[in-house]
C-alpha cells in the first residue's frame, strides 16, 4: 500500500508570510532614508534632528519588551493583526503633515507622533508575529526560508523603489512636491490594507504550553546566560549601525546631491546584490551555523563603513555605491542571523520573550547612540571641520561605525563560538 503524502496545513500561511514581509518592507522604504528626509526637509527639520527621527526605528525596538507581558495572550493573530493595521495607518499619515494648514511646530509634533507611534506599535507586535510565522517553518530549513522571504521583498522592493523614485522626481519637476506626498501617503494606505489581508488569511499553529506569570518568564530570560551573551551581538550592531546610517539620508540628498532617481537606482543595486547573496548565505548558515555566517557578514559591513569614510561629493556616486553593495551583502545575512541565533540558543517556549528582550536592549542602545552622534554631527556641520581638518560629519560617523562593527566578529569568535 502506498502512503499518501502528509498534508501541509500551513503551506499557504508560509506564502502569506513571504507576502506580508514584502508589503511591510515596501512601507518601510517609504518611511525611512531619503524618502523620510524629503518630508523632514519640507517641514524645516535640520539634518541632525532628521537623523534622530530616522533612528526612531531603533527606539521603537525598545517597546518590544512589552511583548513579554503579552506572551500569555494567545492566540496572537487577532490582536497582532489589529495593532499592525493601526501602526501602518500612522505611517500613511506622515505624508499628510507637510501641507496641513497649521504652524510648523504643530506639523513637527504631529510628524513625530505619527512616526514614533507607528514604530512603537510595530515593535510591540513584532516578536509575537515572528514567532507565530516562524513556528510554521521546520528548524532545519530556517536559513533557506528566510532567504527566500528576503529575496521576494528585495526584488519587489527594487521595482517599487524605482517606481516611487520616478514618481517623486516627476512631481518635483512639475514643482508639485505636495502631490508626491499625497501619492506616497495613499500608497502606504493601500499597502497597509494588502498587508492586513495577508495576516487575516494566515493560520496560527496551536501552541500547547502552560501559561506562566510574566514576572517568572522575565526572570528566566534575564538569568539565561546564553541568551544574554547572544543578545550582545545585535546590541553591538545597533550601536555601530545607528551611529552612522540615520545620517546618510540627508547626506545623499544635500551634500552628495543625489536625485531621487539615483536613490532609486541605488535601491535596485542593493536589492539585486542582497537577493543574490541571501540564498547562498542562508544555505551556508543551515550547513555551517548562523554564528559562522554572521561573522563573515559583520566583517564585510565593517569594510563597507570604512569605504564610506572616504565618500565626498567628488566621488560620491562611486564610493557610496561601493559601500552600499558591501552593506547589501552584509545585510543579506545579518538580519536573518539576529533572529536565528536566538532560535539556535534559546528553548522554543522562550523564543517570543527572548526575541523581545534582545531587540529591546538593541533598540534603546541604537537610539541613544544616534542621540550622542547627532551632537557630533551638528558640531561638525557648523564648520565642516573636526580638529581643524576639513571633513563631512558623515565621514566621521562612518569611521566610528567601521571600528565598532569590527569588534563584533572578534566577540563572536571569542565568546559565542564556545557556546553549545
């Protein structure tokens, strides 16, 4: 008698997860980097403040700690779907603030409320959502699956960025930047509805675990030595990452003079490179370990920041592109590695809380780093010199990022490699 194949009840849900990640990525493109810098410039926010606002992504991660207090709130699908929809509607409202007939102070206040509110809510639901969907993936296929998920997001994001960059430049050429903002705001709203649909269609796997008091869960997480040691990796990365990258959006538009079309071309290059390397790095991690894979990626990221230290207007398009290519290769492994390292070293029943705690610590570290870096950036931009040496602020923070990132592989080799 021939056995019939076992029915996979969660295949459609895994497909929905891939689409969910893609729609979320498209929205993230529109509320970050050079696109966000366009809005902040239009309402008169300085570069140093724009850097801080960009780092709200990191500050929002701090609120993932709230997820620990929601661990017993199951099933997660209903409340995750509701809150995710609210957070993305907040992002859509960001693009409506520039042309509201109100004072600049109120505009800035509303902009911050929508941006920070969106990131806060997004991060409250992030860990439970990841655990919901990753529980549908076999442990020995996590590397390949997350690579496939990233490739779809990146290829789609590439086409999306090209289209959006073309539209914004067209509106600007007509002297109608507000029209571009309306278009982008409607775009975020439509994407939010599509994103919500993927969550509604997806199924949630029943989790048979006894409910524990939140305080007990938190104590167990804090006492988990391996979790704390692993959590240091994304914390170090956020410090290195957020000392520099939040200031790159305004650098591209102002000092380097990039058009939005060229910014979109960079997004295409980034997507292609990251897509090409995502699958091989995922397979490499499944075969060798996520520890080894991320070590290689952090070395590449450090080299990228070093190259960006020498990026100036005269060589901007070439040097920034080289940096961005190396950054894309590194991020092909770093993003998935941060989650999967937790999955490698933490018990299944602790994963939601472990992800939340790890990313909360990393988030506040990244935001505080940007706050400190903004003081340095503001100081340098007043004279474009440091210690009497002519230099752009972004060159200095790139060098700092290079040094800090180089410390991570050393830590991984000396500490994490020795953990079982």
